[in-house]
C-alpha cells in the first residue's frame, strides 16, 4: 500500500518549503548579526570562507536528499517524487550561489587568477 502525499497536502508542502528556505533564513540571520547587532565575529576570522562552505554544505545536503528520495520510497512506500523537483531546484540554487560566493569572496572577481587556476 502506497501512501500518496499529493501537492494539496498543505502541511507537507509547508515543511518542504521550510526545509528549502532554512539555509537562506540562516544566512539572513548571520547578515543581521554582523551588520545590525555588531557581532563581527559571527562568521569567524574568515567570513567569506565560512559563507562559501556554508552554502556548499547545503548544496550537497539537498543533492543527497534528492538522490535519497527513491530509496526512501522503496523502504517506506511514501510517494515523494512530486517533491523531488523542488528539492533538486534548491540543490541547484544553493550550488550556483556557492560558486558565485566563491568567485566573489575567495577570488574577488580577478579574472586572470580564475582562468589561470582553471588551466
């Protein structure tokens, strides 16, 4: 017997969106701590590196969650495939933001170093 969670299940949709937006809210909280509260040590001595690692870890976590959706369905008979696209887009979004943050905070948009590092 399969338990189907359709898109009209408001509680589960809310939980999925909460999971997807949690890292973004945590980043905004860190920005608030640094800019408005004055806690300049919130991200540690290297804030750029901390932000890049934070975004990369969440991108990998969402990617692993997307990969695990099928085995979860096989083990528990809960239909999660309608939500895999949403979580996959979150993985792509956080991966893209991670790469952009790396170029911005670590490389400083110095294109000669970027192309030299790739060659």
